[in-house]
């Protein structure tokens, strides 16, 4: 056909066949930068994160909306094979809906119809394989199959949890660092025209829960993914309070935010954030403070004097040792 190739459909997911309409769709953020493939527990065992840059998160709702049937459905679809990796049903939920996915987790912010409040549904994905210990991790298995194909990916293990948040949002974002070592923070554009930062550690599906303290049904974690005794994880609390210190827009009002873009810097502790809409606001975010940056009031003169003293002491000591060795030889 004149050197032009025809487009061939590879796969198709027909939501119309189940009387559903797509409300929101997104793909993993920051896949082009570094990520940590494992989570190390308190007992030094490792959980393997399910990292799939081709995953598509799709939110649907019933085509015919009835007041007693309002709900949302979260589909995780592999973009290469078209296989549905996971499906979650969020009952009595409705728009406005905002969804974000990064690394091995998905977050859905929605309006709860029954409770008349905003909630966040969090889903963490892990691989089902167990940790074989440091020997196999370092040297590998002799008979291991190193062939990787998107058509042969295992189904991930999904851990879910729901949290109550005291605010609605107009946009969501996630901090980005070059190597992915720094813990992530979610960025929320609030109706109060503020930009708010919330650590992802608080939106952890593995937080230990007690019966009666969780929103919805208590789903016990498999023993493989349950927190160990030495692992520091904040116990589950359904309500996530807001703190004025987490407002990163200071006292400025940012009107009509439609999106939040983030990018890494040369410092692993710092992420760039740009909120855009009617107004444009640019700032830096440090989810765990500036652990790789010296404080502005750092005492450089004392450091310089200490280095000079240490170097002088080493030189003098070496000279004294050499002189003693020489005197011993003349005896």
C-alpha cells in the first residue's frame, strides 16, 4: 500500500459489553527513573515489588447510574498483552475520581456516597515469589530462566486498604527522584487553592489493623506480606488528618490547578513540583527532609579547623614514629 503499513489490533477490552463507561485512565508515573525492586522487612527478608511499566489503571462506573447502584471498578491491564491483572470493586463510590499509579501501587481518590466523605483506596502490588535468601539474591540460581516476556508475567498479589481524607482534590501528583531511594509523597491540589504533601508511607496497605478500626471489611494479610516484629510501620488509622506543615504552597493561593508535574533533581532528597492551571506554581519537595544537604547554618569554620588539626596530628605522629624507628636502629 505505497509503503504504508496497516494498523493491526492486538487486544481489546470491551467495557460496553458489561455496561460500563471509563471514568479515568492512567499509566505508571516516573518509570523512566530509578526504582527499588524490593522492600526489605524488619527480619531482613525481602518482598519483591510488582513493577510493570506497561500497566494501565482504568476506573469505570455503571453506564446506567442508579442511586443505590453507584460504584467504581478498578481494572489493572497489561498494555502489551491486554490481560487483566487485577480487578477491584469499590462499592458506593462516585465521581469526582482521581487516580494515580507509581512503582507498584495505585491510589484512587473518590467520593463515598453512603458516608458523604472523601476516601482513598490504596492498592499495593507484589510478586508471589518468596525470598530465597541472600545467597540466591547475590549469585542467582544456576538453573534460573532469565527470559523475560510481558506475555508470561505472573499475576501480582494485591494488598488493599481504604483511608478517609478530609479534603477533595482537583489534581494528584507523585514526587520523583533520580534513583528512587527517597520515599514517595503524594501531592494534592486542594479546593482551598493549596498544594498539600502526604507521605506514601501513611497510605500503606500493609499497615497493621485491628477489627473495628478499618473502613469496610478486614482482609487479613498473607503471612508472607504481614509486617514483621522488627519492622517499623505505623498502625492503621482510618482517618488521615491534615497538618498545616505539609502545605507546600506556603500562604499562596493557586487558582484552578488542573495537573501536577514532577521531576527529579541531582540531589536524591529533593523533587521538583509544578502545579499548573489558571495559575502556575513551582517549588521543591523534600519528603524526608534534606538528608544529603548541609544545613544553611552549618559551621564550616569548625569543620575546616578540625580537618587542619587532624591532618597536622597525623603528619606529626608519622614524623615522631619515623624518628623513633631511626633512633632504634642507631642503638
